[in-house]
């Protein structure tokens, strides 16, 4: 049997492994196929592919796009996208800049709460990556404002926290169109987060093709529920660990392994869609 982990981050976004380290760890974990799904960037993919060739592991191009829906974050995964498309790369540059601007908003809110974190403290943790809240949390730990990343999210920058800022995002509609326009397959990431399956139907109407059924935070009940939904509505089933390296040490690469035939189904779907 061949297995895949289709949700992984590198240090091109808020993970800590370089693309090379990630590929080596995937091989060690016994995976035959991985997808790199960094937030709003495809920067790691070519580098990972270069290493993967000699190690006999397959890399599926991927991305995890942060969207805004009614003032909440929704993440849409784009698989098998054309990661070299000039139009795609240009659009992603804008998202990267938006993320930088958002960090100033978050640090301003933190400053107003008496936490004197500077935007530059966050940028130095991110080191050129698409910058996000996990970098803010790590910078807060480094500077001694909180003890753990979890504490930073729980007290300050979680979705309902006093220093949360959404920044400008794609809508799910724009993200799905963007993925489809670049030859990709759009999949709803960690669907438990949206708490409302009506939204899944809405997104299906916009071109969503799959659900990330297998995910560390999903209970067996949720897995069964999403499997049923996928079967009933002819949606692809995907899954992955959402490993971020040492930024979330409890989530290990390969902790979610899905059978490779789900990857084959995804490839068939891409052919049908294009
Ligand atoms: P952003 O894209 O900047 O809004 O950040 C979202 C990312 O923050 C997610 O992909 C996770 O990596 C991380 N994150 C969100 N909530 C938490 C949490 N409660 N604990 C740790 N990391 C989190
Ligand atoms: Fe993340
Ligand atoms: Fe996510
Ligand atoms: Zn993720």
C-alpha cells in the first residue's frame, strides 16, 4: 500500500522545516506522496521537487489559501495547481504584501494592550516567509510576553482575540476561481472549523471539488459525517496532518496517512475539470 500526507507547511509560510528537510522527513515516515500546502505561497514546491526526484517520493503541488467569509477565516486548499504560472505568482505577491500590512495592525492592537511587540520582531521570525499569526505567537514567546504559542492564541490573537485582525483576504469564491483558473482542484481545509455544513453546499456551488475529511482535529464522528457528505455529493476525499514542524511539535508529519488511491481520484478529477 502507498500512503500520502496532503497537508504540510514549510518555512516558506509558517512551518519550520525547509522544503528539503520536509521531504527527507516524509521519506522517513514511509510516505510515497506529499503535498506542500503553504499559506498563500507556492515558493517551496520546486525546491522540494528537486530533492524528491532522487528520493523516490512524489510531490503534489499545493497551496492553502486564507479566505474571509463573514469576518471569519476559511482555508481552501488548491491541489495540482500550475505552480509556475506567472499570473498565479503575481497574484500571490499581493497576498504576501497584505499579510505584511496586517502584522502592523496586529502589533498595534497588541501595543494598545500593553504588549510592546514590534512588527520587526515578527518579521525577523518569519525571515521572508508569508507572515502570519504563528510568527506573531512565536515572536511573543521569544520576547517573553507569553510562555507558549497556545497562550498567545488563547489570550490575544485567536479568531476572537483582542488583537486579532483579519487583513484583506480572498473570498472563498475568489479563491476557488483562482485555483480553478490555475488548473487546480479546490478542497475545503479542516471543515470542522466552519461549523456549518450549509456553507459547504454554498462553496460546492462555487466550484469546490473536495473535502479534507482526514485531519488530526476531526473525531471519528466528524470523519464519518464528512465521508457521508462526500459520497452523497460526489466530492473528493483528502487528508493530511497540517504539520508545521517545531512550531507545532505535537503534530507530526505522516500522523495522518491516506491511501494513495485518493490521490489518483484527485488526478482524475483534475482531468475532468480541465
Ligand atoms: P493566519 O494565516 O496568519 O491567520 O494564521 C493561521 C495559522 O495560525 C494557522 O494555519 C495555524 O498555523 C495557526 N493557528 C491558528 N490558530 C491556532 C492555535 N489556536 N494554536 C496554534 N496555532 C494556531
Ligand atoms: Fe499555519
Ligand atoms: Fe489551515
Ligand atoms: Zn495548514
